[in-house]
C-alpha cells in the first residue's frame, strides 16, 4: 500500500514510484502535489494507492509526528508507527472510500468524482500485500456473486431434517399394538449435527453484518442464519475468529468453500493489516474534497434544496449558500414548537488544514448571504410572488415594525478537525477558540439592527461525521440532525450572551411604551425589539464592553463610559417598563408574570414639574462620587416627607442639591427614578446618606447643569428635626409662583 496526503508537497523523486503512469497530480518546481482524495489501484506498480485528506496533517505538517515522505510505503517495517496508528490509517482509508462512494451515489451529476471498477479476486493470498479495504471489498464481492452457492448449501443442510430414524426408533422404543398395527409413542428423529459449511456461512454473514453496520457497505444476507453480533462478535475480532477458523479448516474441499474460508480468515487474521491476492483495476477519487465535505455537512444538518425557497440557496447575485435550514429563533423558549414560525440558519463549511483561519473573503461572503436573506424576507411580506405567499405562514418576519428591530440572523462556519484521541465518538462540536467571533456593524451596541451581523465558528470532529455519513442510515442521520441543530442554537445563544446583556420588558401602562419609544427612538434603535411570541414582551440587548487584559487605560475609560450610558438607558426604560434580566431561551412571560399592565395615562416629560430636593452642604467634595455617572441613591426615612416623595415618584422631573440658601444650588433634569429598595439592593450606586430605611436610585442628565438663578430652596418649609432629609416639591413653588 502506498500512502499519500492531499495537498502535501512531496519531492518528485520520492513519489515517482507510487505515481508511475498516473496523471492525477501537479508538479511544481521539483515538488509534487496531489489534489485528489481517495483510492486507486496502480497496475504499473501492482499496488494500491491511498490519498488521504489533509486533515490528517497536524499543525507541523506531520502525520503522527512523522514526515509524510516516510509513510509513502506503508507496508514496510521500521516506519515508527505502533499497531494502533497503523490500524487507524488502514481503517481511515475505508471510511474515506465509503464517504466518496456515498457522495457519488447521492450526487450522480457531480463532476469531481472519478470512479471505475473492474475487479477480479484470486484465491491465493500469499503473493501480494493488500489492505483492510480490499479484504472488505472482496468479501462484499463474493457475497454478490455467490447467492446460488449459499442457497444450495442451506438447502442441502436442511433436507431430511426432522425425519424419523426408524432403525433407532425400533431398536430403542416399545411399540403399542392398535388395530393390529404397531404405534411408537416416542419416535427418534434424525439428530442434527454441527455442520461446518453452515458455520462458515454464519461467520461470513456475521462479518458482512458487521461491515454493513459499522461502515455502511451494502450487503445481502439470506434469512435463516443466527448471526454473531455485539460483544460475541467483538470476541471473534479480538482473536477467537482466527482460532475458530483454523479449527474447522480441514472440513472444506471445494474451491469456493476454501476461498470463502480464506477471505474470512484474512478478515480476522489482523482485522486491519491483512493480505490476500488481488488483481485490481479500480479508482475512486475526488478532485475537490472540499465539495465532498460540503455535501456531507449539508446532508447532516441542512434542509433539502427542494424544501427551501427558490433563489435563497442559489441567490440572485450568483452566490450559493452552503447550508440553509429552518429552525426555532434564538429567542424561542421551551421545547421546539413545530407549529411556530421559523427563521433560517445560514452555515458555511470550510474544509481546511488544522489551524488555518477563515479567509476574509469568505467572511464577507457570509455577511452578504445574511443581507440577501433579510431582503428576501422583507420582499415576501411586502410584495410576495404567488409561489411565495405560503412562506408568510412559515417564516418569522425579519423586522418588528413597532421598534424597527431586526431578528438576529444565526450565521456560522464549520471547519474540520481530527479528534485529539482519534475517536469516532459523537463528541463533535465545540466553539473554536482559535477563531474569534466575526462581527460587522454600522453602529455599535445595536444587536437588533439590519447591519449588525455576527458569525460564530465551530470545529467538527471529522472522524465522526464521515462515519455517520458513510453508514448512510437515514434514521441515525435524522436523530443527529435534530440534536446538532439544538446544539448550534444553544452555542450561538452562548456566544451572544457573552457579548450582550439581555433584558425582558413589559409596559407598565397601556400606550406609554409606544410614546416613550417614539420620543426616544434614536436612543433605543437597534437595542429594543419584540422577538417574542408574546407581543406585550420586549427585548433589550446592551453590549457588555468587558475589559480585556491588554486594554489601555484610555480604552478602559471609554468602555466605562459606554457601560454607564447603558445603565442610564436602562434606568430611563424602567420609568415605563418593568425590566428583568433574562437569558436567551428563557420564557419572558414567566419572568414578567408578577407585573400587571395598568390603565393608560399621559405624562409627558415636560409636564413633570416635581422636584426632589436633596440637602448636601459639602457638594463640592462629594459630587465627584456621582456626577460623572449621573446616578445617585437618595435615602428615605420613615417620615411624612419621605412618603410624599414615594407618592410622587412618577412626577419627579428635577433633582436639586441645596443648602437651604440661594447659594450652592445645583439643578439637574431627572431621566429616571427607581422604585424604593434596600441599601443592599442598590449595588455600587453612591448613596447621599447611609441612614435611610429605603433608597431610590435617581438617574439624571449630567451633560449640563440647569440654571438655578430663579429658584429658591429657602421657600420650602421644613421641620428642624428633618432639616437634612430629602423633600418633594414642585418647580413652581421653588420659583415663588
């Protein structure tokens, strides 16, 4: 066996033997690069050549730590590979053969797979070394050509079975005479002996059953054989199969039975590295394995093209989306709802050598796919064509017209990797730490914006997906598709929640939310949307601006300002919304169930004439603790003044720091006042006193200070015992009007 690796640059003198008479390679500056993947028999050297995918290479362009040049002649001794590594390569070649075979069967019009087969297998297996794949192919070929032989053996072995053995019956039993005729109550049947022809067939068909279940090779197994399966067959693979075949070898004399024995013995002899005679003229190779990989992923996660809208996968601008499927939106909560409207997920598979990054042009193409998808969605709701009307019932609308917030478009890359332990287990997806999330936006901190596009990146265990694809079992693939789509949705949610804080909101009063959103449209655009099934529930997404270890002081200061701005917006929203922190996938209705929407009333900001008066004699020293953030916690005591403040929270439009004199007055416009809470609940917000029973958090506009020349805090009466307590009044009373 000759082993080559796709895309590796070989010295021309090193591969001239393996590639003798073959044209499937490129020669560049005394180096040879094979662009194909697959299996071929080279009659010029009388040996098979396997070209394996470049995912076999590690980040140093080595295979199991070996230079690929040293592994060209796999059958020679002294390669430095242990039995497990050598066995892996032989079995990996089987999976690649099956992968290309299944792809060629399911994509009959493809132009990348070259396939020709003309095989004759001889009986003497000693004169030529072969591979595990060739043994399997020989077993499958023998089964295909000898169905009559099998049926004849079965017929012969069962003829006469259960007939009465009269000689033994008469000699060992006592007859009862009835109507002058002997009657034997316990006749002796012919005893069935162990039949070694049938035992050989059981072993043969058990091997075929194993080959079909594990690798997907199509086989035909007659009924009536009790096959060896599971742990019992594993015992045969572990050595008992070879032992048992040697024990019964002397029972066979016909050429076919002997050849069948040799094939079974060859399979069990080493299980991977075996030898049989072969004269083969076959090749099954793919000229662009990236297309095969794309076909695998699309079959395993995507929707069939016939089930997708026209011009959505093959887009009008000539671009083709690799993978597209309908699934629940990222904000959908609970179990998947088959009746709910869906959104489209966009995927792109990249078959790259380990540690290579996604190129920029692929990233920008992926952004374009998302933009085209959004535009298609808007078109079918605005000016649908007759054959597109049904999509309005199946697909969520891209935009919420009340907030002009756009749905998040799930977008991701999938690239191949080899599991570190060379496992074929279903430990398949994980966020690719080596590639950061790609993000493009026109305006930052606007997740629900048409131009905010994010792309996540995942690695797939190459070994698992080719094994699943090669078996070509529809039930297994359907089960895995459901599982992996749910995993994608959860992974993308995790990626978003690492970048944004999400809140569920419900209006406090009927009509007030609409008024607030209109008046503050520019501030909430792209941050607020209604993606939930419950249209009374809104979603707020704010970028987290997390400090990184390598951030400069300037960058940290900028992020701090942006976080403060987010807090200010949230406080303002709390004037008209009930706001609760939420995770994507949680039920917003349950989160907000404790709150009721009250009857509507109109309260315009300019009509809020209430003033919260805060006594602060040392304002000059203390303002640095709260003025920069524009947030302060005001302590309330158990007094009439404090109760008056609580009763008029919704009317407070101004915040006045004073000393009961005209001098030292500082007036600000209030944007939001929270509900009363305990000191332990206010977090890091600066309190004006630490003796309050309850506190309200006041968010005020710190961009500029209002003129206080015409107001007079001394006009407001007070009780000497509560001289330093906060009070509520109106701007008119302060002005003396």
